[in-house]
C-alpha cells in the first residue's frame, strides 16, 4: 500500500474541497516549504481531520497486547500438536512480538519455538532460541527439558564434546534440584539416559536442514568498479541532456549476463501487504487470526527471510533476523518510528520511506540540502538554467560535475545527496495528490512534536542519555523551524517516490513449500530508494534484468549491449505483457510519453499488436479470431458469428473464478476434484480463447502442479511443456519467465527419474537464470544440486535413461 488508506484519502479530499478558492490557489502555487506552513493550520488538534486520523490509527494498532500473545501461543501449541511445526514457529513468533521484553512469558514463546525449530531440523537457530529463553528468565522447573533439547541439537550438529558438556550441566542441575518424581519427570530421565548413551558412542543425528540464507554469495566474476558512479561497472558512463535527463550509456561492448551495477538501497521499507484489510476493523472488534504476511516472514531492516524473529522492544509490528539488526534499526530510525506504527501503516509506505530517509540522512545533511535548494531556486529562477547541459558548464576532471546529484569531485554516489536530487516533479503532480501528501507529512511531523520525539531526530545524543525534549514554544498551528525543514524534505521524497520508488521483489514459494516441486512467483517485498538504479531510463523492451538479495540490487545485461547504447530498465509495462495503449496509460504516472523503440514500432504499425492477438477471443463457432470493439465479429468471412465483448469478458471472469476454486480444492488435498474442474475449465476455454492465450498456459501449469502433487510425473511434465510453449510465445526463449518455467520442469523430470531429459532441462534453465538472477541465486544452486545428484547415479542407470 504505497498511498494512505482510502478513508484518509477521502478525508483529505473533503478538507481540500472545503478550502476557500484563494487559499486553494495559494496552496497549489506555493513551493513545498510554503505549502507545508499553510497546511499546518489545517490539521489542528481537535479538528475533524485530526480526529478521523486518530481513529484510523487506533484500528492499525501496533502496540503489545498480552491477550494477543496468549492467543498466538495457544494456537501455536495446537498447530505443534498436529505436527505443523512451520506454522507453530510463526505463531510463537507472533506471540513473542506481543509480550513485554524480559518477561517470563516471552521466554516461554522462545522455548516453544525452539521445539518447533528442532523438529524442522534448524538446529543452529534452535540453539539461539534456547539461549534467548534462558536469558529472558525461563522457569527453572522447566529448564531441564529445554537443556536436553540443546544436547540433541549439539549432537545433530556433530558437536559431540559440546553435547557432553551440556549433558553434564543438565545432570548437575537435576542433582542439585533433587530427585524428580511423576510420569513427566520419569520421561525426562529416560531421555537423559538415551542421550548419555548417544554422547558416549559419539552418535550424531540426521543431517540438519539447510538454514535460510538471505544474502547470496558474491559472484566470483571479474569486476572493475566505475571511478565516477558508485557501485557501477567501468563499462558504464553517466550522461545528461535536456531530453533524457541523467542516464547511463555503455562505454564499451557488454556481454549478455555481465553485471553492470551492484547497489545497496539507501533506504527500504517492508511493504505491509495485508495490513490494509485490518484497518477496516475497529480495535474493539479485533479478532486475531493465524494469517501470515511478509511483515512476519522477513527482517524489517535487512529483508533476510526469518526463521526465528527477534521482536522489537516497543511494538508488535517490527521483527528482525537478529539482535544486531534490531539494535541497529533502533539506533538509526526505529527509536523514532516505533510509537508511530499505526500512523505509518495508515499513511502508507511512501510516507514511511520519506520519514526513514530523513532519519537515516540526519538533520544536519537534510538541513544543508534543503537550504541549498532554496538558494538554487533564487539563483536559477529559470528552468533552462537549472537543466543546463554539462557541455555548457565549466570543465572538470570527470566531466560530470554539472550533473545534479554529483559531488564536488564529479562523482555520483549512492548517497542522500543523490536521493535529494531525484526529481520530485512537484509541478506535474495533481493538486489533489500534492494536498494529500502535504497533509500526511504534516500529520507525521505533528505526531513527532506532540510525542516529544523531536529531540531524537535533531539530537540523538541527548535522547540516548535520557534528557527530555525541549518544550515546544510554537503555537498549535506551527511546526518548529527544525521540523519544518524535515517536513519539506519528507514532502519532496514522497513526491519523488511516484517516479523513483523501486520495488524490491523476492521469489516466494506458493503453498506450504514441502512438496517435491517448489512453485515460486515474484512478489513485491519492499519499497526503496536506489539512487544509481534510478538513473536508468525506461524502455518497454529493456536490455537489463534486475535481481535482489536482501536490500541489494544487481543489474545484469539481459542481451549483448553495444558501446554507445543506452542502458534501459523496464518500469513495469513490458511489450510482452500488454499492448501499447495500455502501456502508455500506465506510464503516464511517470510524467512522460514513452517513445521507446517498441512503442514507436507498434504505434507506426497498422496491424493489431502481437500481444493483443495472442490474448484475444476466438469465435465459439469456428475458432477464428474475433475482431471489433464493443461488438466482436468473426474474422472468418464465411462465418457470420458476432457477440458483445462484455459477454465474452463476463465468460472469462467466470472461468477465472472456477480456476481459483480448483486451486482451493488442491489446497484442501482434493487433487482428483481439482483435476476434473481444471480439465472442464480447459475445455470451456478452448471454445472462446485463443490457443496462445496466457490463461491457457496457466491452466496447463496448474494441471502440472496437481499431477506433481499426486506423483504422476509424466502427466505433470506433459502439461508443463505445453505451458512452456505458451510462455515462450509471449515472453521469448531467453526471458526470465521462461527460466522459471524450465526450473519447475527440471524438478518434475528429476523427481520422475527422467535423467537425460532432466539434465537437458537443467542446462537450459541454468543458462537463462544465470543471466537474469546471477550464478549464486537460490534457483541456480538448486539446479546444480539436482545435476550433481543425477550425475552421481551409477553408470548402468544413466545408460538406461
């Protein structure tokens, strides 16, 4: 949810509509700082808008609730009892996030979670949770059971001597505490004796599960960094002109798959995903559920996938992969954000990114750049002067000093200076949107001022030492001068994000992830500022591919790029996915009309676009393509069939609904019923959809998934191969979409013991995914493991297959 929740958007719209014409015009024409000063008076404490916002924030409460903690812990116990250890671990994490730090109750959550992690084979993380339980005051009477689990973990990790020492400590504790009685204690003693035998024999447990790894290893390729652009390859150069603005160009010939840029996000914020739906409920009616979102699955600082989250000390929302990440986040920004959780969820990710950006930059740097922007506006009132071509500027060592965002040495770095100089396009945003953003920023700054958090922003040292914030001497209509500066920068960043926000995506497993075939799809995980990546202009047919590892982006050439050719990113609308009119409409949010080669070719051609033809309706009578706008007529002159577009669109929506029902049957372990429904849908679709329609491919993919669930590998492979043909038709033989489909086919052939076909498919998938995702991506590693396993089979088996 990039923008504020719908109710706050409506509230801001009513507020703007109620303004007098003179004030409205003044707000529209005012620079950002002046607009904020005028807007402060519109959100006074007690005003209708302020009261409405408080009510919305209460619905998105992020405080710690003991009742919620009890519910999550009990639900975790129920899932654990049913053997659903992954679900149980997540629920214990939820419970821990609602408990007060240092309380005995939170120690129970960590101990329970350690048991779930042990059953999942995550022994290292299990040991960490046992240590957390002990440090948080785990009850002494329950400690032997947890310590015996520690011994088992150490044995499973092959650390026999450590296991022996831990076992001696358990025996000593039992001896000191006295003789144990009762059936539970007898079970514990039996366990103790079994472990003593294992330790004496030096026995270890089964292989541990591979721990989740958030950061891919660095490629061992040769890398020569650019002197002028941080994180960029020396094969790139930074250019600037009035038409294209800042952009990157190849300074030498570039090979397919070559890395061009490796950049850490200056700032990133995890997308709350499903939180918006929770805002529709009053807190008094809140019903807790076991629904898991990305906010529960990934570290809120480094975006590493979580196995055992460390909760924030102050709120129930923020979760981290380690105590180090939690402490770093607290020092850098979360100390300020923590009590604003409900407000930030209500106002959306763009506002959250803007606040975190200025917190990371620090008041001194923000103040310097805001003041400089005011001086630049006074010195260069004319837009042409501000956009002067570098060739007209004084020569420098690098020739890039005149490019906005470059430092005094002409270097473009991934810094706050570069973020600040991204274009906000203040004059191009609609007056309604600018007003909404302005009022939202004012709301954040008012909350900071009211909560006494201003000192934490302006002088962290005094905040750390416990000195309270200075009393605010301003009236209720004003922000302090310092907060006014921070607010101006924040408003600038919120406006920048519409054109410069970069989605950090991750390949996320669909379903439980415990099947033989892992189905993944890309999902938006976070929103970030990447100053160098933002230099890339858009093309509907890009020549690069972007992948992410945590908060780091890597850009690779998806095709050979000649020296002098511009490097193009795709902002979303791709020529393979939609026709030119749809792409142009979507790209209007970036305030430019796309004139890339793909768009020009389609606009100049009188023929119907390839995408439109592939995803078109066909005649129910003769299967020829249907043509027209509101009323569709068969393209076959011998057939006079016609039908309304709305009728066929309604039929398509009904078909999609049935496919969704079939997938729900699969999730409920009703595979046979899911197959019947999907085959019926497939037959129905063949009567009115083009054979190359993407939905036809999706149905083949779903059928492959169901047959794989049943272990019918040949059937699964047959359907997936049909899906791959359609994917190749739409996206091309070397597209990342093709790579993901081949990865799934490789898994099916591997499990079906089709060795030669599996090896061939693995090779094809590796070649494509290495280009788009890099040689150290998770999928490449899994493909290599499958290949190694197949090649280690006895020669006699390989010859037979």
